[in-house]
């Protein structure tokens, strides 16, 4: 019985992105796009999408930003940019051979050690300054 | 039978990020960090992590970048940055009330229409120029 | 009399970055770094620096951000990141053969047309929505 | 005689951005945009512009990127994005009260110490790894 893989049933993973990874692989293969999908290029594409996301939020107050996911003027753009970022992130991880679920589990563990509850409570300081 | 929800069993979704979203919510609540996690701030944090990822790849050739996920010198940093991006992306989507699975499904559909196989094959042009 | 060049005396240009461009060229040549300074790589390096800048500001309120240039805790980091961005921007423009002064003059003109005072006053909308 | 200020005649500075800073201040004041131009917001705007620049270069090879400043298909977009980045960078420095010339001088000095010629020659390693 394999329980250490991220491909097992729900509850045993933090994220499951395998179906999207497969869909993106198929999408790229059909279009002969593997030649463009070097990790370096995909990092730049990811950068571009995050830039588009930032543009939506740049003049909003923090208060206003809370409503951006549901407001008629911004909701669709927000969803599209979040999806674009997810798509490139998952594609990039595939091309790099990185298991996002394992990486996320590890990072959560690292963060828990860097930011112990009693020290980090209510603080926005970096762990090196706590 | 509900097949349109992202909370059903594996195979009926492109991504399942619910366990990570819950873990991040718990992490933030325990540390009273909700006050800092406005969408605007999280977009900036996401930007910062993507910047760190770009730094790993900036002087690599495309050829070299293919090995970055497995090379001793970069593998750990790559995994950590990909995880950081995933964590902030999932947290941001939660705070905005955006279902990443639905958003990804929609975006894949949009991309398929923008980039029909026969037009997009072997081309790196934007859909507006195909 | 030449008045269309950015190399003439102060007052006839918006910016003069020629001395910095020359210093950076010398710096790169001495270290045989021209081989790494492709425009693509420099764009990624610029991205990385902007990401570091974003990290300084990510958890600040807008109010707090106004003091970041003078606060003991952030002043040095802010100055260093702004300088890093400037250095890579000027280097990138050099490598691409773009005259930043001419480009800035043109962009100011474009912006003045996109955002006429009477329409844009007090608004943070994009010109396409004014 | 003041020779340590960046406001003196050409040759005594690395960059002179004062005329652009003044033009941007006027532009913002006429449109009552100071209310939106918090450093935090301007950092996000800068991020957005750098993202747009990355999009131009994302699928290019390094080789191709060398021609992007002069190619009919990309030249105008490249110039506009470089100008946008410069405009937001200069505006941000103004709002933060940072003298870009002084910051650049300091950073060049720091870089020269971090990357001594004999150690850094032909290497793309970070100074911490030299």
C-alpha cells in the first residue's frame, strides 16, 4: 500500500494538481509547445501573469481589495489571472519534475518552525527579526 | 449526483487545493495573521516569491534551466520557491473567495478557443497575432 | 545646434543616464559579464529586484509605506532595491539600444493624451475606462 | 562650491532624473493623483510594468532577445515598457524621498566590493558563492 504518494485518495494530500498537469501536458503536446516550455521561459510567463494580477490591485486600498473577487468590475479578471498563475505554476512544476504536494508539505513544516505561534502571534515581522 | 463541485472525488476536478487552503487558514488564524492577509498584501507577497524564483533562473540558459529541478545546487531552492508561490496563490484565492478549480477549468476552455490546434501548432505567437 | 539628442546639456532632457550606462558597461566588461547580459536575462534580473522591493512593502499599510524611505528599519533596503532596479533598467536599455530619455519623452506625451486633465482628475481608472 | 550634490552639472553624477521627477510631479498634481501614489501602490504599479516587459521576452531565446530593441514587431512595445518602468521608478523614488543618483553611486560601490574583478571574472555566481 502506497501512502506516501500524492496520487492517493483525498485527505492524504494538501493539493492534488495531477489532472491539471495532465491536461496542460496534453494541451502543449497537441500544439507542439514543449519547445517553448523551458523552465526559464515558464518562469517569465509566470512573472507576466503575476504582473497582470498586480495591475488589478495596484490602485485599490486594502479595504477595497477584499471585495475584488466578487465585484462585477474585477471578479472575472481576478479569476482569470489566478487561473493563469495556477496553470503556469503547475506546468512549470511538471517540467521541472517537482511534486507540488510534497514541496507544499515540506514548506508548511518549515514555516511552522520559522514562525512558532507564541512568537509570531500578531506580528508581520520576518522570522529573522522575531 | 454533483459533478460540478470541486469537492467531489478525484478525477472530477483539475485541482484540489482544499486541504492546503484549510491548513493555511489554520496557520494564519493561530498567528492572528488575518489582519495582514488582505488580497492586496497577498498579491505583493506572491510577487515577491515569483521574484525569488526568477533570481534562481536569471543567469541560466534555457538548456540549463531544464536541470534546475534536479540539480544539487538549485533543487531545494526551486522547490521552496514553487511551494511559496503555491501557498500564497491558494491563500489569496481563499481570501478572495475564488474557487481555483472552477477558474482553472474555465481558463483551459478559454485557452482552447484562443489557441485552436491547427492555428497554434508550433507557434509562440499570442492568440491576437495568430 | 543639436537639441534632439539626450546627450546635450541639462534642461534639454528628462533624464540623463549616460554616466551610469558607461559605468555599468565598464563594470560588465571588466568581469566578462557581457555573455550573461542578454536582454532576456536582464529582464529576469530586473524582475527579481522588483520582487525584493515588493517584499519590503508587502505587509505595510499604505500609510506606513510613506515613511519607508526614511525609517531606520527600511531606509537602507529601500535605497538598495531602488538602485538595483535602476542599474538593471539602465543596463537593459543599453544592451537593447534604447534611449531611455527619448522613450520617457514619448511616453509622457502618450500619457498626457491618454489621461487629459479634465477627464482623469481624481480618478484611478485606466484610460480605457475614463 | 557644491560638488557632492546630484543637481550639479553633467559628469558629476551617474544619473540625473530631476527633470523627469518634476514632470511627473506636475502630471500627478494636475490630475489630483497624489492620493493614489503611495509608495506601496507605486511598487505594485512598477511590478505590473515589469510583468508586461517580461511578457514580451518570455518565449524568445536569448539570441532573439538581443534584437528586440530594434525589431519592428517588438521595438515599440519594448520602448514603452522600459519607459513605464522608468517613470514609476522615478516617481516612487520621489515619493519616498530617495535620491536615485546617490543610491546608484552607493550601490555601484557595494557591487564593486562584492564582485572583485579577479574573483568574478567570467562567473555568473552570486557573491556569496564566489
